[in-house]
């Protein structure tokens, strides 16, 4: 079986790596891929951009691709699944209409409100309808979100109403490009965040291992928002009771409501949840794809054949009741380029990857990497690598991840030193 993975990040490297392990696979192609996917057995890169929908379609038809897996949100919002299905090709991901759950935060908030799925109170504004008086009447802090896609960075937590007004105006003035033409302003929710990711076949929901992301650039959740600086799996905050509530109060109602509204959902469905002190899960946002960097922490733990599950969902076959996961935990640490997220240095030589791979229980997933003219491995900007450690405990997994991180160097490299520290401290309180 020939499989095409669309995308070039760490998530796509992990997806290609995992799918290539299936005995049913003859070849995995990645469009466009990165320097890491180019090294994987039974995997090759193809020179087609992730958002070139027609180019991807022509390639898949010419190569007789059996199944396409969409990694990033951009092609989904552009309708890549619709185009592939119209041509008779199997493509795992939501339709363009269903992908509005990620493509428009205003759409999502309105959807959650009319379906009664728990979320924060909010207001939606354009430049013409913006009402600073409404903002000043709210209780700070407030969360200001660009409506459209902003590479995971279009969310700003504002300590005061004055800051919220200024931030909103900055978004209207192009801070996040066209994504900020419409802005959602919502109440700040207290609690602990978790990433709840499932596979959906239009009707059934297969929950995957839970995880927790670290959005801020620096330790202790300081600094600007990013696309994610690391993740761990599972997330201790998602107890069996909260897991059941998340399925009953968020995931199943979402899938059923979309189907009832004539927009059945097929693909990965990622709910960013805030878990309140009383265990109530409230939706912060939806993503219509596997998380990044959550994928890099989750897939090394997956024992089930990922391709078999994806194939079933794409063909309208029932999903399994559960996926099989290795015991233990995984911790993924992102290494980002100099200047990220405001800007990104490119062309810095990366060394030490081989030493990192040699660390017991460690994996290295590439994102912003390529081979320079002299064939040296260099940075392509943004998030460069995710280094994942596995272990029986969070302490062990963290130690392995950071041992591998210490092997790798490039000019201006940035990474947090506290990924999964909260989970390790929880573990100590449990006497593990």
C-alpha cells in the first residue's frame, strides 16, 4: 500500500515514521517532508507544497496513492479532502466545511454556544463592530484570539481590559495578517489544560492517549505564545472520571451535532480543554488535525497499527473500541530556532543528532530542517526538532529527553527546561 502524508513538520515526521511500521505499507511519501523524513526506511519526500491542493491531487493520481493523511490545518481549510474525494481518492481528514472548527474561532464559539458544549463566555468583533466599552465591562484577565489560522500563535492573554483593547486593535491592524480581520474576546478560564485527541469516522469517536502541551516560549509558562514548545503523554490531569466527562460532554456531542447539521466529521479531532477545579472540561479551541508537538509524544507510545485504524476510518468501516498503548510515559522537548516565534533564523548548522539517537529511549523528530548545498543539516526556521524520551516514569522520560537535547546544538537554539515538570511533581506526590 502506498501512503501520502501531507506536511513538513515534526507531526508529519512522527506520522510517517509510525505509518511506515505497518506491514501493509510498501512506501510512505511525504509532501514536502523534511530532512528527517528523508532518512526514514520506506519513506521518501516529494517536492509538492502542503497547500498546493491541485499539485497534491495530480501527484496522488499519478502515483496511485491508496491513502492520504493530512497533517497540518492549512490544506484542510483549503479543501484538500474535498478535492481528493471528488477524484475518487481516499483522504483522511475533515471536509472544508468541517475544518471550520479550526479555521474560524468565531464559527467554533457559535457552534459550542448553540449546542450547549461547555466553553468560555465570549464576544466576536470586526473592526467595524468593535466596542471598547463592552471590553471594559468585562472582568480581566481576558483572552483575545485572532479568528483565522495563525500558526498556533494568534492567542493573547491580556492582564487588563486596556491591554485587551490595544491587542484587539493591533490584530485589526494586521498583527496576524488576515487571521485578525475578525477577533474573539473571551473570559479567562482557570484550571489545567489538556489536549484530548480522538479519531472520528463520522459517527464513532476513538479517543487516543491524552497529552499536555506547553504553549509559552520560556519556563514557568512565561514569554510569548508559540506553536508549542513541548508535550507529554499521558496527562495525569485527565483522570478516568474526567476522561469520561470529556467524551460525554464534549467529543460525542460535537460529532453528533456536526452530523446533524449536515457536516459529518472524519479525521483527527483535537479538543484543547481547560479542566476546572471541579473536573468540568471546557473547550478552549478545536483543532482539526493531530497536535504538534503532542503527536511526537503520543505516537512512540502507540502499539496499535496506526495505518489499520486510519484505513478503516477512511473507508467507512467501524473504528476499534480502543487503541493499544505501551505502558509508561513520553516527554517531547521542542528545540526552536533563534528569534522564534517573532522571527526565525535559518541556515544554522545542526550537530549531534546521531548522539541524541543513541540515547536509550530517545527519538528525534525533525520539523524545520533541510540539507544545505554542502549536504550539511541546517535549520529552516521556526520549531526545528522535537526530542522525545520514553520511560516508566515522567522523571525517567524527562531525563532521557533532556539527555538527548544536550547532545544537539545549533546557533541560537531555544528550548524550555521544564517540559513535563508538573507531571513529574505530580508523580512524586503519588509516591511513584
